[in-house]
C-alpha cells in the first residue's frame, strides 16, 4: 500500500500571464531577461508557495548536495540562512526567490485582497508574514545605488532612512519614491554599501534594506516561487 501525503508545495498561489504582465513595465521585463532571472515571453505564469520553505526530505537532500547547512525550529521553517545560500537552495529545487517588485506589486496585494474577502487560506499566509517570518527577496543593493538581480545591475534612487508608503508610491522595482504619514507599508534603509532586500514582518510588512548578517536572525528564511508556461512543469513538485 502506498500512502501519499500532501507536501509543502501543494499549498500555493498561481498568477496567470495577464496578472504577472499587469505589474511589469517593459523595462523591468527586459531587465529580468538580461539578468537570467526569467524570460516572461517563455514562462509568463507565476507559482508561489503559500508558506515559508520548510525542511523535508527533498529540501534536505538538495541542501546536502550544495553543502548548505540548515537550521530550523520546531515548525521546520528554515531560518538563519543567508541570501546566497537561500537563493542557491531554492534554485536547486527548481525555483526562484521572488523579486522585490513582484513581492510588492503582485503577491502581497493579492494576498491582502484575498484575506479581506474572507479567504482563510490567505489569512494563514498573511499571519505568517506579519507575525512569524521575514524572507529574502532576489534583490540586493551594492554601493548604495546599484540594484542587482542575477547577472544584471541597474542604477536606482533609494530613499534613505525610514518611512511609510503605499503600493501606489513604488517604482517599477518595488521601492518607494515618497513617504506618507498614513502609508500601509514600512520602509527601512540603513544605507550600508552592500545590502539584501528583505520582506520583513509586522503589520507594515516592512521593506527592509539590511546589512545585518542573516545567520543572526531566527525569523529570516526563504519562499519557493517558480515561473512556468504549462502546468506540467509543476508536476514534479507534488510527487
């Protein structure tokens, strides 16, 4: 007898090509293609796991092959991992980390909207985001002004210090261009030379630009996402 239990990838959100395309400028689309992150003309749909990446047999095997040490608490959520190892682990599983732009323009707004409509599934994701775990995005900043994704870099203007902003205040890369007192989201930039871009916790789902070593944080992990053309490309995740 074979018993199959749902694995962590079975709980997910899927965004179709129109939804993904609606938040991407032509310039950002080209940037992602040049970076080797994704070619949206080939794989236009987005799959996002609803919870943070947890240790299971598949994940442990992937980490061992790449000599990545894994730390987790009783809930098995991986934390105390740095951005590089987190990216390599998710890539090794066949996925990517979300970029800050997709996180801010598509994923968070969609989950919040679903939660407002009474979707308990979205409530669970939002609760984990707000109260439990922060996560790395794909983005990093070097020299205080260079956005790095994959093999590509762009000069961008970043606000210094901290402040609140709304979705309508972000640029094509997902960073606020202005602050407002009644903003729904919190931004924090410690202005270090080389920093990782993090979706942090709290009710403001903070956008943090942080040079803090990741392995000092029990609450910082990664999320699995994957761009795809056809549903068949996802089948391996559910076995």
